[in-house]
C-alpha cells in the first residue's frame, strides 16, 4: 500500500484504546481547539485502531459536534461480568477478558514481533473459519455509522492494519484503492479478521502500539495515546511508545506525547469497551487538554 504525506512539518498520531479511547481522543482534540489549538490541521494524521476511527471522524466533522455527540449519546450501563450473551458468547466484560487472555498466550509464545503478527493472523483466520461469515457486513455497517464522511479527506491520512495471512504490516491511504470505511474497519478488527477483496486484515495495533514511526520526517509530532504508552509486548521488541519517540527524536523530530492522567487511567485497559465510560473519558480528555494547552502550543505553533 502506498503512503503519502503533504508536508513534512506537523504530524498528529492517534493511538488505539477502544470505544473509551476514541472518546478521550475526541475530548483532547476538542479541548485543544477550545484554547485555539487546532491539531486537526496537521500535515499528516496517523490513526491506529480506535485512533483510526478518530482520525476519520476529526477530518470529516467539526470537533465541537463530535464532542457533543459523545456527551449526548444515551447513557450505557457499565459492562459487568455475567451470563453469556446471545449465542452463548460472553457479555462485554467477559468477551474482553477472553480476548486479552487469548492474545496474551499468543504474545507469550511468539519469538519476536514479526512472529507475533503471524500468530495473531493465524488465530484470527481460525476464528473466521469457524464463523458463519455474517460478521463482515455487520462490522462494516457499525464502522460506517461512526464516520461522518465515507470518503478519504483531501489530506495525508494513514490508517494501519496487519495482513492476517502473512503478518505483514499494512498502511492504507487515499491512494490505496481501499474505501475509508474498509480501512478503518480493518484497523479496528481485533477478533476475526476483516475482509477487503481477497485479503484479510487485523488490528493495526499489532503493527506497533501507536505507529508513531510513520510520522518520521516531520519536524513536529504530537502523539495522543489512550493506553498511556504501555505495551503488552516484551520491551526488547520495541513496540512501546517510548521507543518510537526515541526513534523520531533521533531523526530530528520534536515530539510531545499526551496520555490519560492518573485520575482517568481506570477507564482504559480492560475497560476500553465500556460504553458507560465514554462521556467521562471525553470530559477528562478535554480538561486535560486545556491544562496542557500552553505546553503543546509551543510545539504546534
């Protein structure tokens, strides 16, 4: 897949973090706009998993509208462990725990990051083979409903994924010949793979946690990481945000990172899919952004 950028000046990197992370990212970007700092005018935006959804949203609609929509969504009950849901599958919290346990075993068995990606892809394809094939259309419809625009924006936007058959990292952009909805659906596919043509894809977070390295060559890089730069992978694999930041700085980029503050950390990790936390996460992100505005304005200019 091709990768293009319009100007090597400012890049915005949006990491994964589930539905709650998406709300926090919207809150942060909206909070920065409140104080006159519009980071959506970046020369390059990189989106991974929930960050891919956010990237498509903030390039397709006004931030105040996106923020208001998060707050206006019907209140959701907290996800709690309980009896299986429809079809005998676990409820939301149980499904997250099962997913973390399953992928944790794959990570522990892998020799390195490339091996991990191949194993994740194989496991996803096995899930796909055991399904009735209905998930693809359903997931595409869900993703499409989240995006205010279905077309790629007229700017440099990169959406990450991993090829399930080969384990090779993939980066989609508007020159890739892939619809924006499909690119985002692939980047957010953390269970069974997502089909585009004859290929199958899994979550872009398996390429690297935030994929900030894709902003290489840009003078100023702002990274928003809902998961706080943490990683489930061995540090020697270099998947973590700290290593990505070191690499960017070694190449001459100025880099700032924003992670949830200590009062909001409980909203992420295993709680990342808890819809009842979306509004609080958005508010926390907005408040945090306002507090950081002066510091970030010095970077962004």
